């Protein structure tokens, strides 16, 4: 602190000195925004003061207390050792397997994961035999659970990248029915691919599958993931499934898709988790968007409010998504560790998450 | 970024008991408190020692469930996971498939 000001950041990572009263007000406003949008409880006064205390801690890095630790899963974190700048990677000239083993034994995560750099199910299908081989040989060497991660990414199934007519072209023409039909057909196609990949990896001993960034193309994308989970829980029952969401709000690109009697469009994290749970998912990852024009205090309060409501609604472990620009972490390539660790601490102590 | 999360709030992976607690979330959908209690009970230690490196390193070595340092000859990888599955009373897909691939050994010893 300097006088009555704390050193903090904006949602785009810019460092600012902020009056403590301003930070307090931003915490209240961020929580209010989540409460209003999600129709959920805002953080109580005590939680807001706890959050303010975490923001105002003088240390560059903060942490939870002994005994409060949670499980850390990831979306290809080990691959940052060998991937390029676009993935925030360090570009080392090593393959995935040594990267995963180095990550397991030097970073000490609770789980590790693999996947391809394109990180979508559709391209995985074309190189399935390579991925089976890579997974089969790596899983013999890892002691920590090894996930295989990929994104549903329904967008790849629309023209010109895929076979189905593009709803983004049909909708401006007023062809609402055609856009909906195309999304339904594409979703069925995507589900088949996810089940194919999941079952293929299961035969190689796959311990966990991560459906990362589910719902990125809207409600049909989320629906395809839920249907794939249902099917994989029957054909691959000994494999954990984690679902990480693309955003706080399921976009209604179709608008009428229903899963188990509930319309998916417009669902917030505390509602999304119930769908994932009903489908049979083992772990759910809520994602809360970041507003880069607002302060870190505002964004974090908003994220903690959404995540806390999700944890309370959930019957399965909740691992908050805390990558760049998600759940309070500022939107910048090199994420500042002061914000990353404050996000972690706040989500554990106030949001009561089961993991990250 | 993952390192920052791990240091701020992670269980410690194979340095301590993080992988074991993760298994219980993955295989039994246990929330964090229940998963920790289950693992501590099966290890016969206090909850607070689940993330105590001084306790867990020796215990992991004694149980043969893999440690974070390279110890030539000690179990690691799939062999450590075979022991973890037994210790936690859970079924692990990779372990089940590995064990079944060794079924030809039955009765040969």
C-alpha cells in the first residue's frame, strides 16, 4: 500500500495505484453485476471484505493457508514447454512426452495432460492412431493422472471448414430454420467424433478426458458435449470426464436446444454445472468472462460470485477455469502472478472451489 | 501461469498427495473435503500432513507409490499407479489394461 492506495491492475493487466475505497466499491459493483446477470446471491459484506483484504495484501505473491489446498487440473499446461508464443509456450525443442514428464516432476501439478496443439476433436480424429500411440506410451510413465484434452469446437463443422452450411451466413439471410437445422446436424456429427476419440483413447488406458472450452459455438456446441459425455459414460465407464466451459453464458446461436427438459441457451455456470452433472461428468470447470476495461477488483469479485453459486449448486467437484482472461485473471499474454495468485486464493477461500 | 496456481493453492502432486486426492475426484466424484479425508484415512495420516513434504516423501517411498525425485529401482509410472489403485481401492483404466496384459504370467511362477 502507498497511503490509502493499493497496487493492483486493470482487466487488461495495466498496473494502477487504486484508492482502497475505489477497490471496495469495485468489489461491490462486480459482485452486484454477477448477482443481477445470473440471478444469484451477491457476496455478503464479510466475503467482500475478505476479498478486499486479499487484493490489498502487500506481498507480490499470495497463497492459501496449509490445509486449504485444492487439486490442480489443466488444459495442456505441460505443452507450454514445447509450444510457441501463440499458446504462451516457451518453444523448447522437445516433444510432448518429455514435456509432460518434466511438468509432472518439476512443477508438481496434481494431474497432467496431453493433447494436440490444434486442441480440437475434429483434427484429432484424422491422426487418431498417432494419438493412441502417444497416449499409450506416456501413460505408462506418468504417476499422476494423465488427461487427454481437446475442444468440442463446433465451428469447425461449418463451411468452409466443415461440411455443414454456416449458420453465420444463413442467419443474416433470415433463414432461421436452416441455421437451426445445420447446427443440429453439425452437433450430431461432433458428438460422433468426440465419442470416437474418447473410445479410441479408452482402449489405450485413458484415465481422463477433458472437454475443454465447451459451448464455444453456443448451445448446440454444449449440447454435443453433453451427449458425448452420456455415451462415453456407458462405453468408457472407467475414464473420468472433465468439462471446462467456454464462457459464463451459453450463447443461444440455436436458441431452442433443450437437454433433459432445460433450454441450454442463456444458462449461467450454476445452471451449466447441473447439465454436466446430469450427463455424467466427473469434474466441472466454470468460466467467467473478464471485462478488460474494468479493474481486477471488479472482475475478481464478479468471478468469485459466479463461482461460489456454482460450487453451492454442484454435486460434483468444481475446478474453476483460471486461464488468461478467465475468472478474474487479466487478459494479457504474460499473466501477472500477483493477479493469478490472488485469483487462486480468492476462489479457494471465498468461492470454496474443489480445484482449479 | 500453472506454476503460480500450483504454488498458491495446489496439493503438490507427487511431491505430496495431490495425485491421490485427484484420483478420488476423478473416480468417485468426491468434493475436495471428502477426497482429502478418504486419502488421509487410507494413508493413515492427519489431514494437515497430506501436503507436508517432510511426511509424504518418506511415506510415498515406503508405500512404493512414486516420489518426485529420481530413485533408481523404485516404483514409478504404471507400477506406482498399480499400487495407488490398490491403496485407494479404486479401478484405474491404465492399470487394469496393464495388469490384463500380464495375465500370461499367471501360474508361471
